[in-house]
């Protein structure tokens, strides 16, 4: 992921209103969303595993994102996502998925982080079919 791709993600998720109070914010919404998406893509299941993933890849993410307070805690991820407007997040997320499916001809069905094996789908899935 390069700086242009991060900017693209930030632009896509700009429509998602940040539910956090400005004076208590320790992390930017865009950073929390990007960390969560990357964690889930890499197999994280839940906020604790997303936090662990972020900490394991902290060097990479600190070069890419603004993380003055480090990787958000699992509680921070849970709090922010519980407060997000699901319709706003869904619209931005599916717009992102639609954009990447135009360039990907084969999508991984399952990636095992333990064995490194991957199974492939033979055709591109349209973003609209993911909603069903």
C-alpha cells in the first residue's frame, strides 16, 4: 500500500462522520478504519486480533499513517465502530470494494495466515453481489 492508495482510502471514507468528541480523540478515524480493514483482510477476527495485528506491523503502519499515540487499543476500535453510522460506512466500503474489483481478476477465497495457503475464486465478484 503506497501513499496514493492511503489517500484514495481517506477520500472514500471522508463521507463517514467521525463520531468521537474532538477533545478526547487520540486517533484519527481514517487510521482506525485503515488498520481495521487491513487487519480483517489479513485474517484478524475481532478487535483484540486487529490490535495485535496492528502492533505486529507497527513499523509499517507508522510509516504509512499518522499514529502519534501508537496503535489504537481493542477498546478504541470497538468504541469507534460501535458509534459509526453503519450506512455511511457501508456505502464507503462498497465503493472501495467496487474500485478494487475492477483491477482484480481473481480474488482470494481464503488466506491462511498459519500455513500461507490461499484458495482462489475463478471469477471477479462484483461489489453488489457481496451485499446479499
